[in-house]
C-alpha cells in the first residue's frame, strides 16, 4: 500500500514536470517554448535609435511571468516591428533590405516561413485584409510622388496585383508629396484617406477621401474634408482605426507639424455609402480636456472605444491614462482608475472576447498585464511582464 502511494506521487510529479516543461523556463535559464501561441509582447530596451526589441509569447495572460533573462527572441536583425498579424503569422516589410517576410513565432523563436524580394513601395503606410488570405498593402514611392498598392496572397507571398492608384486628386501648387492614411474594404469597395504635404511636412487644412472600385481600381469618388487636417497613423506600427459590428469604419486625423495647435478628430464611413459620413465628427482632444491623445484606439464593442492620453499633471513621463468613450454620445463612460499610470510606447493594448488587455509599463517597475472584462466591469491583474524597459512596442493576439 505504501509502495503504491509512492508510485502514485511519483507519477503525479512526473506528469506535472512533463506537462509544464514546454511552458516554463528551466532553472538553468533555457526555454523550450510552445509550437503555437495565442499572444505576444514586444519589449523595447534602450533608447532610440539604439533600441533593441525582444519578443515573448504565451498562451495564458492571466498568470505566470515573462522573463527576458530566460525567454524571448531578439527581432531587430530579422525585421522591423511593423507587424501585420493574421491567423498565427506575422507579415513584415524590411524595407532597408527590400524583403517582404512571413514569420511564425514558435518554440520561443521568430522563424522565417517565407520571404520574397520587394521594393514597390518605400514602406507600408496602410493595409487592409480583403479576406483571410488576401492582403492589400499601400504606401508611397521614395519621393511620395504617387500612392501605390500591392495585393498579396498571404499563404505563399505571391503578388496578385500591384499598381499606382489612378484618379486621385493631383497636387495643389504648394504641395508635392502624398500621405496615405486609413484604408478599409466593404463589398468590393475600398475607402482610402489620403493627404498632401510639402518638403517640410507642412500640410493643408483638410484631408482627402477616395472611394475606389476594387474590381478594377477605378476611383469612383474623391473629395475634400475640411473638418480636420492630417491623416490617421495607419501603418502597422499603430492601431488607430477599427470597424464596428454595424460595419462602420472609424478613422482619426492626426495633424503633423501643427499637432500642438490642432485638435484630433475621429470620423467614419458607413458600408455602402459613396464617401465619408459628413454628419459624424468626434473631437477626441475635447473629450480629454485638451490633453494629448496617443496613437492607439481600440474598439471594445457596443459602441465603446478605448482612448489613451497623456496627463502632464502627472509629470512628463509615466503619465498615460486610459478611458472608455461612447461613440454615439461622445462622452467618457469609464475611467480606468485601477490601472497604474503608464509610460506608453506604441501599441500596448488589444481586445478579445469582450475583454480589453493592457500591458502597463509602470513607474515602479511593477509591470503586469491588466484585464478589463466589459461584462462584469471588473479589472484584474494578470501575468507579470518585463521591467526596466523603454516600453512595449506591441502587445497583441496572434488569432482574431
């Protein structure tokens, strides 16, 4: 009987060891990792331009620890962190080498699945998924003299089609460069926000909006919107646009050089409409009483949007605060007072299954994932994440 108890205990211990060896770092500092992950975090160490980025990943954000001393992969040599993520894969354009790549993060390493030579645009300024296997990326040429697009088969990175957008508004006399903002796709139609700038990055007091037939890329409509200036930061470095369950696409305008003098607005386009919704305008700067709105917006559902802003009353750093706003009433409906003040980097939040996930870089280096459940209106503390960093460049899910 005693021998059987010892055997049972031994087998149980062996089960826990074998079951956890693929998930936890070893005592020697090694890390086997998982074949597949649900979530990833990019931690930035050092100061620009000498910042180094490390990727870590997990399947459970509610507990445990990410420790860069025991796990993670340095990604600077493999590409930029301008990631387009879909179905467990990462798509990245390393423009200094002229290479478009498809990655998979597996067994704690960022592995190249496929790469092709690519130089058609200078960088990815915006993108949209046409379907789960078809990706459209857009950007300008080196001198920003035209806006180009490439349609890519995401499975093998083969190029389906690429060209310049024809029929956009030509340059006004004082401007000679294009800027690309938000792009979305509804029912064989592309909607694209774009604008102009001069050599000093000065921009006009309006932006442009084009409606494009996806079947032949004919520009069906292009018009000026003088309610705001600038375009959205729509590159894969940022998350400033979203589509609601009602098929309404929301996009902001972020002024450039004039940003201290101009408010930031949120606009929208409705599925099936000829152009933007001229009756909808949401002043985000006014919402946060003149404080600086950061370049990340997240849609939680039920007309609720997360906004990140900086509150200088809390100091010049570690002053990031989060709120929820209602898209229709245009009022703050919740302030996340439970969260420590953040020193945001670029993209430190995401939404999944009615929950909002935050990677908070706190002043006291007591860094955690925080999880807001919209159904219970509760905030809980999750996984411990790396400390002594510049910030989190990307915190996201691998699967929709």
